[in-house]
């Protein structure tokens, strides 16, 4: 399906690298104006400079989405400039590898604050304008870990389970409002996700790992989709069905596969 993104306002969190950066490029190629949001200003400015070749407006917003006050200030800046956001891509997220018994409470809370509450803060700041215009779409970038609780990343899985559950509930609330919401759930992606020191002894990628561009293209599809969730690649949906239908068969296999 052809979607006209020309002059749409697209806000992307976690836009300084990986999926967020590639999504910004794909949207800009199609003529969308881009709001780049992340914690590191120099990385954002580097992305913005790379997008200058496209005839679109780029706004850089340094913001830690885990801080509600920063998100509030960022949203004011965006709405002052553009008046609205057509597509909100909640992509910021990270994981800390380790057993629950080894991780600190701060480790666990920090993942939930960015991955889940960061999404909440952005939605709460931009949804009212979307509703008033009866137009807009929210894309939440989760993970297949939204459907599989895995050892070593239990707290990360929890944040993505929460994202998917929240999105499903909100989707029901948004019926007939003109505003949509879709979750993109990829398998392992070749990004700096594994740069955190806790992954130092872990194999970084598998042969099935996706490129950020592949997931970015799924984000574009999601931004005009009526579906709740787009799993990338789609074949993995079969694994989710198997796990939900035959958990007594699948869960022991998962547990053994993902333990060190």
C-alpha cells in the first residue's frame, strides 16, 4: 500500500543510532519532516546533518525520555514548531543482561523507566493533539521479548510485555477516534543494543539477526497499519502462537536455549 508521508511530522525517540536513525532516514526519503529525540546531542546532530540531503525540516531535541519533565519540555518545543505530530515512534530502549538475583533494583527500574515509562510520557504529551485532530498514529518498537520471558533479560522482557499490553488496551480506547497504534516486535537486530557492559561475554548476534533498515521499513508499514502488532520477521509469529498454545513444550526449550 502506498502511503504519502510528504510533509507529515514524524517524531522518533532513540533516533541517534540503530533502528531510530534508519527509520528517520526512511521517513525523510519519503518527504516527512523529522523530529530526532535522544539523550546525546552530538549524535543527534550527526544524524541531522546526514538528513540534510532531503528537502525536509529536521528538529533536534536532546531529551532523556525516562525523565517526565524533559519529555514535557521537548513536547512543548515540538508543538510550538509544528503544532502537532502525525506519527510518534517510541523507539528508545535498552537492556541490562543479568539474573534477577544479580541485578540491582536500580538496574531493573532504569529499564522500565526508559522502555515503558518513556513511551507513556511521550504518548501522554502528544496524544491529546492527535485526538483533537482525529488523526495520528503511534508506533511502539517493542521486541519478540514482549511475548517470551527469557532468562538473563527478565526485566527487559517485563518492559516489553508492558509496552505490548498497554498498547493493546489503548488500541481499544482509540477505536473510532482517527488515531491508531501499532507495535513493531523484531527479533535480534544488529544495533548497539549489546554495547552495554553487561553483554560483554555474550555472543552479540545470531545468523538470524536483522538489519536496522529492515526493522525501520516495518516501522513505516506500522505507521499506517490497522494491526496491533507486526512481528519481524513474520515467520516468528508462528513461534509466538506455539508458545501461547503449547507453553509446556516451548518454555522448557526456551529456558535451556537462552541460559549461559
